């Protein structure tokens, strides 16, 4: 089968299975026979969840025309945030997803309705400036002072698929951090539950009554008395990497909340290096990577000379 966007609609064209070549890049190979399915069968095979499936059927969001089916996956929507022009680096984009490189000092979304100065406002302005009537839907978050890729879904269908991928841990997130000391062993897994700190509203801590939390790490370089680590989140608790590394006795350099501030960097030296996720329509693994920011590179060079 072939898929192509037609305005607000996804057009799906079915061909006899016999002698068909395999699906090409950008196509979804999900139909098991050469016959065009019913409207509901098409939605089920696209992986559309029951709530959205019911809405599309109820609102005539599916049209069957011979060997073609049209599904209204791209309705025009308001962004949900006040657009605000801020510099934005796009790492990946198509009709379903957007990945942007979040700079330090920028929250992912405002705390109050109508708030400004966040990545959500910048994405809303980007959609507006590029003529895309999309709601801003982040799939995950980063701390305000952590840099790196943030994944957005451009429609409800993509959001439901990506949210499910997050729950099943099919979305992989990798980070780099510069930490105090030389961590031993060089490679390992930190498995320690994380809960709220009763004595500090903003902090989290390792607690036997907390939520399960697992972080994988490996040392990729030694920078004087510091270690440069590559980490992968297996779970995604608030401040997870920062809490786990502090708990292990190797706080992230510059992390005043879980370690100590540093004169060479004004934030924690933690950067989202890459995110790998299955494409909502095709299942192809998309890899989006973000380069190390300048302040992180300067810190590495300074620590390597010490």
C-alpha cells in the first residue's frame, strides 16, 4: 500500500499483494491482503487507538473510495500556546513529528496559561511562521537547564503512537554528563527508586518508597579529575540522572541542586545527546542527535587541562 498526505487527509492506496514490492521508505506496510479493508479495519491496522478511532468514524473522518481510503489525520488545530519568536534549531521534521534542540535556560512549557519564554511558545511561533496549524504536543521533557532534543507530535494520531512508545520504552534517550571524580566501574547500571525530598520542595532523592528508576552509563573520556559519561534513561523520573549520579557520589559538575555550583559553567553539565524513536506511521527508527553546546565544550577543555 502507498500513503500520501492530501491536505488534512492521509490517502491510503491498496494494491494486490501478489507480486507487490516491499514497502518503500515513508510507506506503511500494514495490510495483510490485497483487498481494501473497511473503514474501521483501516483504522485498526493503522494502529489508531479506540478513542480516536471512534471519533473519526463518528465525525466522518474516514472515506472509502474503491481501493483508496482517506483518513482525516491532519485537522487544523490551534497551537495551545501564545506564539513567541525565539531562536529554534530543528533536528528532524516531517508531517507527523518535530524534534528541536532545546537550549539551556528555557523551560519546555509555561507554568501558567498564557505564559511566555518557553520552548512551547517558540514551537508555536515556528508552526505559525511555516503555515502549520498544529497543536504543540511534547512527548517528553527536559529540565530547564538541560540542553538537547525534545520530541513533538504534530497530530493526535502521532501523539497516541509516540505516547505508547514511551510507555513501552521503545523511545531511547541518550545523554552526556561531566561528573566529579572517576566513576567505578567504567560502565554499569544504577537502579535506585526515586521519590520526593520532604525537606526540599524542588529536590528528588533516592528512597525505598519512591518510583523505580534505572539509568545506564558508561565512561567515554577522562577529563583531568572528572569523568565524561554517556547515559541512557531506561525510566524517566524527574531529575533522574542528576539524582542517580549524586547518589553514586559523582554529582554533575555545576549542579547546585544536587552537588555544587562551578565557576566555569552556569548550569549542570548535562546534555541530551540523541533520541531514537519509531516513526508513528512506518515504524522506521528515527535518530535525532544534538551537538554539544559551547559552554559544555569549554568546560571539557578546561577540566582536561586541570
